[in-house]
């Protein structure tokens, strides 16, 4: 039995970005409901003897159920976070791949499942774990972190302008009784939320907690640094992000080969970076798609390619 997920965002744009080859080897590091993965499989050479392969990662048990429903020998599902990309590819004897797809953030299914604790629309336990085997929950963060640490994550990950006030309100509330549920957290912060913008404010708080609970930005950095080694020359990286913190990391790594500072250059003035951007600006969903799938509203799609060795060598010779 599969778990219902919403339609994959910018499906056609993702497939175009991967520049799929029928006999290629690809990785979907965020399998979810399998929408992108199914479309990739449909573009690969059919049959059990096909050289085309897809390896799919996801740490969510619900995604594992969805993958089990796909009877296709070309698909290998890996129940792990994408931060372990290189290790698991090595385990399966895969040295390099022709394309990698990452659809970041939280799925519509996870948001719409009340007991997961991701949505401000329901009252539930403060969980927010993408990997339900993980030890850290939002409840633990809210009740054990110091006021200074709460201030830090609310400001850095939630981008709250009154993060210090919100952190103090949480500490005051938990002194009376442990914060266990979504409604208890919202009650603790109701005086901090700007009038008329409560929903947006709580969404920012939840974003901060979710990022902290799941170490999302750290995992993204670890994943991206493995991509150049895993991609074959000419291989494509396609990443879809849903908030500025993710998009900034992706943009910097593609543009500079690192997450901060200026791009490094060699003796001849050539930029030292493993990838080059296929699109100068991120691709965004069309108004028609946003109307059909509201999750697409905040999506930003970036595409990069690993330079082929002979192109690098030729460039070096020309510059000399």
C-alpha cells in the first residue's frame, strides 16, 4: 500500500535539467512519493537487461513503503539520508553517475500527516523528525536548549526579527510546564507573533525547529561536497530548494565550489570549481503549476554540470 503524496514540483524542468540518457545511471536523493523517480525510470532504457539504473535515497519510512510498490529491477532504494551519498554508492559498486536530483525540504505528505508534528494547522506532539528513528525531536529542543541556543536557531534558521523575545517566551512557558504539543508552543508565542501575520510567524518558528531537529543545512552541505566526486564528467546536478537558506548554499557551491568567500583561481587565473551553472538564475514554477500545486510557489530550481576533463584541459591550454 502506497502513501499518497502530492504531484512532484517542476517535473518536466527537472527531467530536462538532468539531460537523461537511456542507459545512464541516476540518483534521486529525495525519493518521497516517487514522482520524480518514476518519471526518470520511464525515460531510461526498459527491461531487466537495461544499463539504465536509478538509485533512490530517503530516510522517511513512508518513502520506503512507496519504493517497495515499484516493481522495477532498475531501481535500488536506499533507506538513508543523502548526506551518506558516497558511502552507499560505493557499497552498491557505483563509482560515478550521470545525474543527481535533489528535491529539498519537507514533502506535502509530511506536512499533511498531523502526528508528524510538521504543520501549524494541527495539534500534535512536537516531533518534526524526518527520520522517525532519530533521537532529537522538536519537543526536546524546546525544553532542553538554553535560551541563547533557542535565540540562535530562531534567528538563524527561522529568520525571526524578534528571535530573542521568542526564545525568552519559550523559556518562561516551559518553566511552568513542559512544552509537549503544537498548541502549547503556539500559546507560548502568541504575544510574539505580529497581529495579522500569525500564520507566517509560526511557519518561520516551525522551519527553524525542523532544520535544527533534522540537521538539514549540515546534511545539505555534506551532500553537496560529495557531488563532484560522484558525478561523471558531463553529469548534471539538479537541486530544488524552498527557502533562501537552502538556495544560498546551493547557489554558492555551484558558483564558487564552496559555501562562502570568493571563488579560488589557479596560477593562470582560471576559476577552480568542479561545477558550472547551466542556468544563471534559478528556474521558478509557472503560474499554472502554482495554481495546481501551491507547494511550487516557493521552489527555486538550479542546474549545474560537471565539466569534462578535456574541456578543462583545453581551457588551460588556451589560457597559456
